[in-house]
């Protein structure tokens, strides 16, 4: 009797992982600019920053995930939206300080790397990056047998942007009498899904393909509506000085996120 000791015997499929990585390379290259000095697959992504138009450039970074919205992707087999959600979420996180995105990295982990699924996730990431004029410069795919259930994965994103120090938006200029303006979302974005899934699928008893007349779509279509990027709506106003503070309304909602940018002694009346 021969006992095999190998990655494949332990549940790691190197061939599938390599196929997924080749597809990732092709999608990521579509976001590249002349500022990128390395290929996907290098140990580190190299980005030649050009700050010649700035007096005092400040780098702004953020990291986040998609949360339990991934459960809806697992239920439906639709995986090309969660990567887009992730990019938009991260773009908005640095946007509120006036930063424009430079480059993005991702982390995808699964019990088994299925090339079609991974490619769908990266397709969404690349689409979000191209819309934000942000380079998908690198990332990590991890196959971890026994750690995730079959058909499940996790995805996280990391973004770096830049803002001229004089143009940083931090809420410090907010004074009583300023006007609070809310920009609409197109759905739940990437927060509140633990409660939403309970209400939809346990309390209301909907299936993923149940048509909800009040919403005009299926339950899964509503829950998979994208996380909107506010970069196109706001970037043209950054130099004007009219925006004194911005809050990305994510976990914690209005009550917890707006106070994060208000100076001491001020409050928001909605």
C-alpha cells in the first residue's frame, strides 16, 4: 500500500489554481496604466506615482469586505457583482476624505478554487476599478480545504488613493447652519445583510427567485443591487471647497457614521 503525500491529496488543486490565476491576469491587465511597473504574479505590485500636479500629496488607504451579502451570491450562483461592490465600497471609504483612487488589491479565499467562480469575482473587481480609473495591481487567491464549506468563499479589498493636503475633506470646517445633503443608494449596498436575509428568507419565507411585487424584482435581484460609487457625482466638486464633510453610510447607518465627521459641539438634524 502506497500513501500519497501531496497538495492534491490534501485537497488543494494546483492546476485549477493556476487556471484561475491566468484568468485573473488577463482581467487585471485591462485596468493597467503606464504607472504599473510589474506584472500580476510579482511578489509585490509596483506603481510609479506621479504627484507633479500636487503640492503636498497625502496617501489615503482603506480595507473592507462584502459581509454576508456573499451568502446571496452563494444562493444564486451569481458572483460577478460582489467584486464590483467591494471596489465601490473601498472607493467611497477614501472618497469621503477627498482622495482619488490609485490602485487596488484583493484577497479571495475558498475551500476549493473554482476557476469560473474566481474569474467572475475578478471580473466585477476589474469593472469597478476601470470605472474608478483605479489599477487592479495585485492580490492573493488562497485555497484552504476544510476551512470553508463547499461553494463558499470570502473576499476582501485594499485600496490606496491620494489627495493634496490642502484639499483634504475632514469635517473640520463644518459649522451650525451648514446644509446636510443625502445622496441616494440603489439598495442595501454591502451592509445590513444579516438582518435583511433573515427578514426575506426566514420571516417572509421568500426563495431567491421569489418575485416581490412591491420591489418589482426577485428577492435575490433586490439584495444583489450594486454598491454605488459616488466618485462620479462628487469628484468635480472637490476643488470648489463647497464640500466640508462627507460620510460613507455603511455599518452603523446614519446615527453612527455622520457624527464621525462632525466637530465637537455640532450635531446633524435630518
